[in-house]
């Protein structure tokens, strides 16, 4: 993409900054984010809605990468924010994000989390189940405070990477089933509530989706129901939130659509469905995570040890692994990589890139073509911006890497590297004998 290139020194450059110098300055592993690309993606989503003339909100799904600087960037780009836990909400509030533009998700929000959201003056709660509705209602009554909400429904569609499967009765832990009366019961409960103002309906059909058909089908099924509800209860939502899940390019095998295309197809279908039923066009909200930040992130690693299994495989190991990117181990996710210090050198061997964790499954990339690689080399793994840092962990007590933002030839550290001291910060010494 635009801001990744090879500079005059023959090094990989991101956002006008030499990755070799970044590694020298901040150490490795290091997450590098190309801020211009995040802005470009955010603007493409927003601009498409603007052109189509529908009211909208583009909410950044902060689970993809939550850190104060990232939340500030989302705010600067005029995005709304989706949070799914007290921790994500806390981060957003600490970043000074406008609370009225925060949407609170989750299938098991605790009483404390709901209280925190209500006290902060949350923009809306995405209500997931009856347990939550009851708790929310009670809390609002206790506090004498009203709240806006969306009802999360499961329309009975499961979207997969290259196709979608229609499931009559969707088997999912999330949301109210649209087809079996659950969603309607929730609607009735909320409509009769004096405390919860129903803004509309939400659904999220899946992640890393490469087609628009699943979204179109979701719109059809939801508009069918809304039409029924309108006739029965005189209720029609102000907002229809279609979630996130727009696919990105991890490797050459992935063929995502341009982000704008998903929006165009969704808006077209909503307008068509509304028009044919003489219903108003609701405000349309989306919640992209991966498609905003995924391709903007690159992880830099130093190459260390090497092992050859004669006639079978060459392994090179890097100084991170499943502790900073669990996706290959967890989902068999695929990534591409180059040597950041000499990306144009001819590939002469095929190596498999291992992490440093004590686990055979800690392999980042299998069978990667590279130049003959040694311990002076720096490996850049692309497309690690979503669900990399946010799913990082301290397995083997490996400190989490820092995050640096780059843009226009400048770099800024936005998350510090964890220290060994950080790792034991919450540990308490055993008092012997136990009291
Ligand atoms: N909205 C809702 C309600 C969601 O559940 C999700 C993702 C999103 C939006 C954002 O989806 P995105 O645009 O990022 O695909 N850890 C997994 C992904 C889990 C996604 C969970 N929900 C991974 O690394 O692939």
C-alpha cells in the first residue's frame, strides 16, 4: 500500500520512516502503525456514506487495537467508538473520547460495567440478552437516568470468509434471535420501559468477509422483521447498525473488496427495502475494526536462532511470536513478511518462521521465501494491526512490545515496551506460613 516502500538505503520504509532505524531506536519486537493508512480508511468509509446521502456513524471497533493514542486518532477522524468491556471503555474515557459517541457491546456486561457506562453518560448500550435488559432497567431506575440502546439481533446468517451459510436457527452466544420471537419479546420489553430509549437494531454477521451478499441478506431479513414490527407496534428504528467484518488482505490469497463497496451495497439494499415497503431510511451505522487498522500495522522482529531438519525444513526464530501475535496459533492465520533491512534481495531459501515461546504451535509463518537469512536480519511481518497487540499476552512472561505510530516521516512512541517489573507488578510475595 501507499506508505510502505523501499528507501534509498534499500530498507523498508513505512510512513516515510526507515524501519531499520525504528528497530534500532525502539528495539524489537515492535508494532509499527502507518497512521496515514488508518486515516485513509476512516475517510473512505465516511465519504462513501456522505456521497450516498444517508445519515451514518462509522464506529471503530476498538477490540481490534485499543490504546489511548489509537482512540485519539479515531476521535480526530470523527469516528464513533465500539467498546466491549469496562477496560475498553476506561481506555476510551482516559483518551478523552466523546462519551456520547461510544457504543457499549458485550454478551455478559457486568453490573459494574453497566454502572460505569451509565455514570459516564454512554452514547448507547447494545443490549444483548434479557438478563442485561433487566439489569439495565433496574440500574437506570436506581439512578434515575435514562439510556439509549440498540437491540443486538442474530438474523440467522453466518458469514464466512468466502461464502455465507444460512442457518435456520442460529447457534450463537450473541444477541436475540430474530426468527423465533426472542427479538420481538425484547422489543416489547424495551418499548414498555420508561428508562430505555430504543434507538434501533444491531447485527454483526462475522469477520474477514469478502463478499457483500451476507450483508445484503442480513438487511433483507432485518427489514422484513422491522416491517412486521412497524405494522404490529407502530415502531420503526432510527438506527440500523450492521456491525463490522469487512475483509482485508493478509496474503495474496485474500481478495477483499474496497471498503467503500461494502458501504455502497449495504446502503443500496437498505434504501431498496425501505422504499418498497414505504418505510423511512434509518440512519446506518457500521463498526469496522480490522479494515481500519489491520493493514496499517507491521511487526518488526529480529531474527535469532536457526535450525535445519535435513531434507525437511529450515526454521528461523524471531524474538516474539504467539505472545505478540496469537492469530497463526489460534486461527491458522497466514501472513506475509520480508527482510526489512534488505527487502529487495533475491529470495534464495524457504524458511519457516518460529516464535520464541515454549510451544511447538508457536509458528508465525510456514514456508516463507526469503534471502539467505542470518541473525543480523530484521523481519517485517505485514498486516498485524488488528488483533495483534490487542490479543497480545505474557505467555512465558514475555513483555508486550511497544507500539510506534509513523506518519509523514515522523514517528511517535504511543505504547511503551513492558518491563520485567511490569510483569511482577501485581504479584504478592508468599507469607510463610500461610495465615
Ligand atoms: N462489531 C462487533 C459486534 C464484533 O463482534 C466485531 C468483531 C466487530 C464489530 C469488528 O469486526 P472486524 O471489522 O474487526 O472484523 N480475534 C479475531 C476477530 C474477532 C472479531 C470479533 N468481533 C481475529 O483475530 O480474527
